[in-house]
């Protein structure tokens, strides 16, 4: 039996294997059809490897596509190729060779290994490689101490915003607090269809872990003086966030990054979208017993008054943003920070993830993440600790904003309102939108946590 025949034979066993993988992101949905297609079948040092795309069609008429590299054995049982050192070495060596693999997938295609223009060598690709554990949606391979390759499992056609933004910032050289983009593996089609990025490589940033692990741990163990030091770190994080936004808005020659003035159409759409979410979410709070009907109605009325103040954003700009900004997307690097994972919200299309919006979307995302970190640090429910951390959270929000405004105000474009009242009104819009999403998520998945985002909504409503 040839490798192509064994690849085809493995398809019958593929669906239950995929559904059981940690990186499979559709576990709550029911599939009605699974269509595996081989991109290419290759032999690597005695191992037969099938590079497979699997399309799953679900009962709600949506679809997902997964990239699945498999070791193809005679017994017909799937084995993840990313667990095989031979496959990892083959992936890395492709950058040395500027490899192109012809494939018949999609009527004619090719796998292309590309290096960033700014990269002068590929010595990292020959270093010992290992797969990182703990990830869910993708799989990361570390090459020595030099590079990290992210293999995307759930894939979409179009420009990947993570590679696009990191590559842009690397070439621009104005913001060093992101990894350097090194290269990518892309599936290109002969008929001109949008390509699909299967893997991306960035320089490995020495770090002490992501900030979602760092901050709750630091808060739970901090003395009073250490809490003050943490506020300085949060102010620096705000500064780095502002510097990132200034760098993303610095290009007037690249349409993908050129800032666009916010107009009435943007404001009307924003008000309509958040207003709809206010009504829906407050209805959910009542229907699921999180508050009384009167409380839900009062909360909705107050939030809707805030949502009607979109005019505070007039005169500012839409720009490219991180798009899914929280503590887990920031690495703690000794006494500084490095920002990672610019993929955007995974449930959205590549086109939607690349849309421009107010940079305040990122600010709100990080402030909401800090609120969650404080709640996590006080899991034992100590009253004294709660009061101390409540005060610290309030000061942390102020510190972040001070650092942010000090940096973002240097942009030649007006990125956010600088007048304090207009800034607060504008930020509240995106804080409301984020907290509404969190309330719906917690009601559906972790009802015991709903008080965290609900408390944020009540604080905003009470300040009006």
C-alpha cells in the first residue's frame, strides 16, 4: 500500500481522534459531516507523514477547518506528527532550503516556507526542537533558545493578523516590545485564492511567564510596599500599550495600517451594537436568576445612557489594534513587558480580525483582565484582603491610564480623547462592551464568576 493509500485509509478513524484532541475548539458543537483531504503525503527519514485538512460541517450550518499533520502507520491509527522529532526537524529545515512542496490539494497548490525580509540567517532552524505543553488552540515548537514556531490547528484563508502586525512592527523598528517575526509556512493556491497560513515563526523572548500567571501570584503574596511597586509595573504596562498603539498608527503609506478618522457611521454602529448587547445581557441576568427584574431593568437603563455618549469619540481615529488584549497576551520580561499573540478574537474571520477600531478596545480589554486578576488573587474571600485589593484595583486602573495617556499623546494622530471627561465616557463604552461579553460567558460557563463582570457594569452604571 502506498503512502497516499494509507493516508486515505486513515480517514475513517479521524473524526473521533480529532474530537479528543486538546486543540480541538468545537467540542460543544455537533458535526454532521467530516471531510478530510490530503494536502500532501511525504516521507521523512522512514516516517510517512500525511498533511491533512479536515473540514467539519456542524448542525448549525457553520464549518471549521483544521490542519492535521499525521504519522501514517500500517495499522491505520492517527498519530500526531508534531510528536515526532523527524517531522519537527523537517519543518525547521524548510526555512534553510526556502522549501516549496507541490500539492494537488484544491486543484493545485504548494506549501511555501518564507523568511522575513529582515532576517539574515536561519541558524535557529537547526537547533534542537521541542513541543510546548499546555496550549489549547495551537501547537508551539521551540527551537533551542532562539525561536518559537506556532502551528495553527484551526485555520482560515486570508492574512493572519498576528504575522502581519509582528512583521510590520519588526520592520518598522519603532516598538521593540514584541517578538521579531522570522518567517511562515503558507499554503498557496494556483488559482489565486487567498492563501492559508499554517505556521509562523518568531524570535523567542526570554521571560518569566505570561502576566496572567504573574499578576495574581504577585498580588496574593505582596506586602503593602510591594503592592505600591506593582502599581508602577501596571503604569509601565499602560505606557507600553500606548507606545504599541502609536507604532500601529505610524504608517500613512500602508493602507492596512493607515489611521482612519472615526465618523458618524462608526459611532452609530457602535451605539446600536452595544445597545443591543445591553438589552440581551440584562435579560439573561434576570432569566438566569442573577438579579431581579427591577434590577436588570435599572442596570440596562443606566448602561444605555452611557452607550448613547458615543460622540465623545468624534475627532479620534480607528487604527489597527491587538484585538484580544489581556494579561495572558503579555509576557513579563524581568522588569518589563513583551506583547504577543496578535491573532485577534478566534471566533471572528481573518477579515474581521484585521478591521480598524478605537484603540480603547485594547485598553478596556486589559483593564477588565486586571479586574479578573484581582478577583483571582482573593479567592479565599478574606475581607481585609478584599478591601486592600479593591483599593489596589482602583489605583491600578488609574496607573494604567496615566501610563497609557502619557505615551499615546505623542502620536501625530488623535487616537483617543485627551480631555478627561471625554476619555472616561469613551473608555466606558468599550468597558461596557467587554464586561457584557464576560457576563454572558460566565452565565453560560461559570455562573459562580458572574459577579466579577457584573460588578464592573454596576460600577459604571453607578458612576453616571
